[in-house]
């Protein structure tokens, strides 16, 4: 991840320039030094994109970037300390007792030593940055800006020739594409066909097979093949198309009118086939400009586009999209054997075939991976060499130009910088890990990896994170699991080869502490721990700037205490499945902590009140902590909290929570069997809450009266709450409510007999209504068809319900109606 200094610099500059903290900088007497620091970082930033592109071929430049990134991390911690002080002041001013405010007043005068120490840190950072800035002159770097960022990675120029004997398992794909090619949509003069799939899956090969098919050659009067450059320049593409058709193009010709005239003359009255290979352009205007220039051919002309991105495909508006899947096990083995052995030689070495079979399984049907590993083993017959490949990671093939890693590396290099950081962060997770969208997004937020896309349009960070995930899915870096989407969560995985790529990118910054560790690089910032506290202590002095720690198994409390005391720059700490009764009180010293995961600790009884000093904390996961007696009394001081999950034995939450949690976006209350009330005497709380979940709260009798004030609430899930009566929650007249609820999901509510009238407050926004196992629900209200945005209505195992409202058939927005009786 050494190529991300530019993103760190951008993030720092944004914080340093924020007006919110200028007063604090002035009060601490560090404003002048910070302005100088901001100036130096600004000077460095304008050459960082160029440096990041050139570092692969310049080891000294890579070292220089590493030095810069290290000091930027230190600077980020210093600025973060100042931000923490601002939040602490805000919490004390808003919620502190009179004594706390007096103590804060005197501490402000007593903090001279802290201010001098901070000023010294900033001066040291500035001097080190000045040295780095002076050293950059030796690299002859040029100024670049992100909006024109292009990564000059080696790319094999594709061509149209293919030997059919080298193609495996694509006969069915070929015939499907040929059918669309030879019998296009008669209503269109120019048809577009998209071939979409993961890098290395064989899209180009498949396009070549179709392009050279005898019947295709006869059908089209003109065929052209163009490998599309990463920068989708229409003028350059016109030149390449003319060249492919055999036309002469003056190298110095840049007159667009002349080129366009030549293209029209070339295509006039001809049925043509044009293959545009490896397209990355997502700009619809550029695509429309090119397509309009190609409209001059005769009826039945076709453009075939290969791309790794479904987003690119959607921009094209194709008449047919063909998704290229992996080869079967038999096809994969045949391709691998052909690449690994001379013809017939595989029969001479039967001992190698079982190993070959395991290597093929690892490749999961990706042709480029099979070719790469088969090519590596070509003419090698020593069994130990084959076993070494079976156990190695694919990033070790980095310099093999035909391998899978360069192909996936290209996809990575096409990403904008903010997306690179988010993808690179996934090095923290093992292969075949089931990612959760919500948890991953909150971890990205904790590390400051999600940025506002538009300064003029404020978006919630969680929404931007969802867009990031969709972008990564569109280029097949994430693959969606076909599992139920519940509580706004869905799961997805990384292909093993994509995981190998992320390891190759992030291995210098991630490591696992286990019993086999012998050494660890000082560059490590993300730790997975599956060993004892002694192993943690062994490496702690070398690791000075660890940002995240994830425990993989049940940790001992001494190991957790060691991490808390030794690593002071943590943004994230996850300790699932632990069995200690008390979280160490030293947790309150983690000023930078944004994400604390304590899920499924079934022994923990208390949280120290010092946890409430974590003013930066954004995510706190306490679900599955069934023995937790109560929440700390000063939790309202966690003024930055965005995502909270709770399991507790307490009867009432947030007793001292008046006017608190206005940053909270998501609240899950799960497995709270004694819970009777949620928010007593609160009418100005949770004003930004967007998702509220109740699961297995058997003693909860009603929704809190505050429900009528939650005007930002979009999703409400209520499951397995046997005593709850929904009709009393809204309070007041339904017409007075102005809610924005989009999803209502209720299941196993025995006391539900009719839907609450307060739901009418969301008449303009409710899109999805799911009712399941509500055994006493006898009727749906007659006003249900008046819900103007209702798209999905699901009624499952509600056997007392005998009919739907009369007007439901006239609901124009309803797209999906599901009724499943009890079996």
C-alpha cells in the first residue's frame, strides 16, 4: 500500500484547512507551525501521483514514498489529537457536570507541558517533511492532478488472430454470441454486444474465436479489431479503426473533420464488425460521440465490446450482454496440462497429475491463471517444484507478463485513489472471508478511507461506502453471495486470485502474530493476532504505528491489555468471542479509536466508564454480550458514535442519555430479554438515526414514543418480540407525523393484529413491507393501497389473514407481491 501517500496527503490537507479546528489550533499556540506544515504537504502532493506511477521501476523512489508516508501517518496522529481535544471540550460543555466543567477550566491552564510537547512534535514533523521535500528533486517528478490520473502499466496489445486449438470450453459461449451477431435486433441499425467477465477469464480469447469464425468472416463485409487505450480518446480511436481497416492515416493528422470524413467513407454501405477490446470508459458522452461516428455502416453492423466492468456494459446499452464464467474442472485441467507439458508428455509423469489437479482447483476456472501456472511449470518434472507452486501465492509471479497478477493489477490501477485504499484495506481479511457490507463500510470510515465525493452535496459516509462496494463489484473484485439481505446487510466474497492481488499490494503493512512469527517489518500497521501476549510484547517495540488489531480467536485479557497499553494509534480493535468479564479500564486511553468490536463475548458483565472517554468512537459492537449488566452511565459523551449494537440484561437503555447520540446512524438492540424501555424521557435524541433494529426483546411492550420524532429513520426491523404492541408507539395523530420510513420488516409478533396508523406518516416513502409469522394478524388496513411508493409487499405464514384490501390491485407502484401460507 506504499502507493497511497497522495491520499494520505489529501486527507491531512482537508483537516488542516478545516475552519472547525482553526480556533483550537490558535488556542494551543500551534497555528503557525500547522500552516507551514500544510504548505509543505501541498507542495509535495502535486507530484505524488507521478511518483506513485513511477515507483515500480525506481526502488529509490519507492523508498522515498515510504519515508513520506510514515511521516504523514505521524502528522495525522498529531492532528487527530487536536481533534480529540475539540471533541472532549464539546462533550464536557454539553453533558459535563459542574465539577467536570471546573476541572476542565483549570486543566486548560495546566496543559502547558502538553502544548509544548505537541509543538515540538509538529516542529519535528515539519523538519522531516522539509528533508523529504528537498530529496524529491533527484526524481524529476512532474505535477499531476487526480482528475487526469493515468497509470502507465504494461499492457499486451491484443490482436485478432487466435489458434482455435488453444481454446478450451468456450463452444457454448461462442455459439450464443454468434447467434446475436448474425441475427441482431432488426430495429437498430448498429447493434452493440458486450462480453463481460473477470480479468483473465478469457473475454478477449472468446472475442477472437468469434471474430475469426468462418461464417462470421463471410457475413461481414468489413471487420476491424481495436485494443482500446485506457484513456478513451475518440480521435485516437478513429485513427486506430481506420488503421485496422487498412486505411492510411497520417501520423501527424489531428484534424477531426478529416478523420471523421475518412471513417464515414470507409463504413459507407458496408455491414461491418468492430471489436473494441478491453474498454474501461464509463463516460456515456464519450461513448455516444464514438457510436454516432460509427452509424454510417449498413443495416446489421455490430460492435463487440469486451470489458471487466458491468458499469461499462450498462453505459453501452447493448442488445445482448454475455457473461464469461470460469471453465469446468475437466476443461481447466486440459488447458493446464497443455500449457505445462509438451504434447503427450503428461502420460510419462503420472505422479504430477494429482498435484496438477490441486493447482487447477486453486485457479477456479480462470484461464489466465491456468496458463500462467502451467507456463511456469513447463518442462519441469521434479515433483518438489510442482509442490512449491501448489503452496505459493500468485503474487510471486509478478514479473511473469502472462500471469494473472498483472491482469488483475491493471484493474486495480484503474481505480481512483480513494477506492484503491479501500480495496487495499481488505488485506486484513483471510481468503474466503464472508464480508458484511455494513461492517466493512464502518471499518473504512474508522480509517478515514471514505471521502465526500462532492463538496456541494453532502452524502452520508455509509451511502458513499455502498457506492464503493458496488464499484468493486462491477469490476469483479467483490462477488455477491446469493444470500438474504436482512437488516440492511448482505455478504460477499473475494475471488482467491483477487485476494492474492490484495496481498501483493498490502503485505508490507499487514501481518499476523502467531506462534510461527520470527520477525516482522516495521512498516506493519494492521495486525491479526492469534497468539499469546508474549508474542505481542515481542514485536511491540518495533511496531510504532499500528492502526488496527483484529483477534482471530479467543484472546486472554492479558493479551488485550498488552495491546491497549503498547499501541496508542489504534483506529480499530476487534475482540470477538472473548471470555473475560471486564474490559480493561485502560481502553479509555485510546484517543484515536473509532471502531471497537466486542461481539459475542458471553462472559463480559461490565464496561468501564473510562470507555466513555472515547470521543472519537464511531462504531461500538456489543451484540451477543448476553451477560452485560448495563451500559456505562456516561455513554452520552460518545458524541461521534454512528453505529451501535447492544445485547444486555438491563431493563432500560440510555437512562442518562438526554440529548445524546445525535450522530448515531444505525442502532441494533438484539437479545435483550429483560428490556422494557429504550429511551426514557427523550424527545431530542437520535435525530439522525436511519436504521433501528429490535431482535429477541421478549419483554419490550411497545416502541418508544420517540418514534414519531425519528424523521431520518429509513429502515425499521422488529423480530421475535413477543410482547410488543406496535399500535401504541407513534403517539398523536398519524396525520401529524412526517416520517421517511422506506422499509418495515416485522416477523414473529404474536400481538400484532393490525398495522399501526403511525405508518401513514410514511405514506409517501414506504417502499418495502415484510410481514412474517404474525399469527394473529387478521386484516390489512384499507389505507394500505394509499401508500404511494410501495414496491414490495411480502406476507409469509400469517394464516389468520384471509384477504387483501380491496384497492390493492390499483396500487400502481407495486412490483412484487409475495404470499406464502404456513406449511
